[in-house]
């Protein structure tokens, strides 16, 4: 009896021990199943497409690509010069007896006006003497012609042919000498008159006085420099043009004069005013400076001192430094982009409609301080990146400054993350409920 009771007690004790182990392990088993379910649900959920973070994309500024017709302008500078400058020199000697009141630096003279005069008395006497010699020579010539006619008549009385008459019998040598003396006297007369004429110093063209070296009462010899003048009908500006710019200008041939189609705008600053004059390229010098390697064009400016018109109140004076804008050749279908957009040796960064970077190499026709001009096709729809990129990579994604980000690009990753969080939360709640029931 005691033996049966002992076996029953051992069996009862074993059952209680097993039940205690199950009670202890049950929560861990439930947690394990809950975690496995959560992992399974996460694996079954559709994973969102991984996209780069918009906050980390490089933000760039862009410029639209447009084609246009372009007429290039070439800039130069130079000094206003007279088209002609003359040093007037005395061709006769004598004392200066007359000087015009305007005969001062800056004085204006019309063509043919007298600037000064050298004492003409000596040369007037010379004209009278030459005239008397000429009259005497003419008289001698008339006399010799009469004697020659008389000698011819006397020879004919002999009945012999005139062709057989000796030259001395016909007085031909005497006649020829008289004719030569008359011609010499005529030349002397012309020389004396020319010297008398040269006692007056006359303006050779409409001119301004640049420098004056003599004055009234001063004795001057032949070859003495009297005054410097320069023409004022038009002025010129010698414009240097670089080798890389000369091809964009329509040049006149060296044996031709330029026309008004090659326009130039000449300007200078006077206080707060910018003064401009219209001009044109009148000629091309046709040589390249062997030191600076530049070409020289000459601009023509009419009436710089406003002598023919009173429309302007400012004169373009000789010696002024001016800037010049030369009208160059015209081109069609040219793409103008900011010069800063050109990278290295003609590289250009474009951004396609999908906001991805395209690195292309272009041929720059010409560039100035603001723009680079490209002749050729650039794919339509692309835009030019004007922002400097640290490490540009072909095809990299960019974000354009000022463009609104589409809502779904931001919400999709967030919604997917929320769905995963919800699934994990549901699994956790299931696990906790099972634990409480148990």
C-alpha cells in the first residue's frame, strides 16, 4: 500500500515539474512566434524604390538655350588725329610785315586765307625787272623776224630756190637766238611772279593752327618753319584690333576705300556725360605690327569741330582719347550662353529633362566678357548649368534651384516607412496580447 502511494507521489511530482517548465517557456515561445510573424510580414510587404535623398542632391542654377541672330561688336580705342597735318615753311626770305589777327594756336582759317606775309617790295622789284627784260626780248624777236623776212625776199630776187639759201643769208641763227631770249625772259618773269606770290603764306585747306614759330618783324630765310596747321574737314582714329577679332570685321581691300556700311561708334566720357560720334572704317592699313601683332583700322569722322552744322554742342578735338565700337559680321542661329558656363577647354554642362547632368564639348565661335557664342547644334530641351560643380559626373542627378519638388517624390518613402512601422507595431501588439492571455 505504501509502495503504491509512493509511486503516485513521484508521478504527481513529475507532472508538476513539467507544468512549471511549460509555464516558464510559454512566454518565450510566444515572443519567438511573434517576431517570426513580424519578419514574415515585413518580407511580404512591397519595398519602396530607393531614391537618393533630395536634400543631398546638388542644387544648380540653369539658363535656357535659345538661338538668335547675332551681330558682333569689336571694341577698340585710340587717339583722334587730323587727316592731314602740315608744317608751313617759308619759300622766300625777308622780313615778316603782316600777321593775321587769328594767327594764334587754335585759330581757324578757311582755305586760301592769308596767315602772314613777308615783305614783298624786293620781289615786286624783281617782277618789274623781269618784265622789262621780257619786253626787250620780245622787241628783239620782232626785229629779228623782220630781218629774216627781208633776207628771204632778197634771196628770192636771185632766182635761186629758197632751199639752196645758206642759213646765215636767211638770218635763221639770229632769229632762233631772239626766240630763245624771249622764252628765257618769259620764264624769268614767271619766276619773279611766283616769288612775289610766295611772300603770302596761305592756308592750304580749312585748318586750325597747331603751333606758331614766328611773328611780325622777324626776318626769316628760305626753309624757315613758320607755322603748323591741321585739317578739320574730317578726323581719323587709328584703331588697333587683335588677331582673334580681325576675322569678325568686314575689311576693305588695301586698294579700296571703305564705305559707310562698316560703322563705328566713337565715344568719350566728359564728366557724367558719354559723348558719341558716328563714323565708319575708311581704310585698312594692311600690315600687322611686328611687336604687338595687332591690325590697324582707320575710322573716319566728318566735321569733328562742328563747322558745317550746329546740331552738336561738343567738339571732337584732336588728341582726345576715345573708345570705339566696331560693327562686325552678322551670324544666324547662334547660341549665346553665360561665359561662366564654359568649363576648361570648351566643356559645357547641360541638364536634360530628367535633371541629369550631360557633359559635352562645344566649339566656341567667339566670347566676350559676358557671353560665349556657340555655332552648332545643342540638343533641344537641355538647359545650361551655370553653377560650378565640385565633382561633376556624367549622368549624375541634380536639383534645379527654384523648381518645386513633386509631392509623391517626398511622400512615397515616408508612407512606406509608416507601413513598415504599422506592421511591426501590430506584430508587437499581437505578441503582448498572447502573453496576457497566457
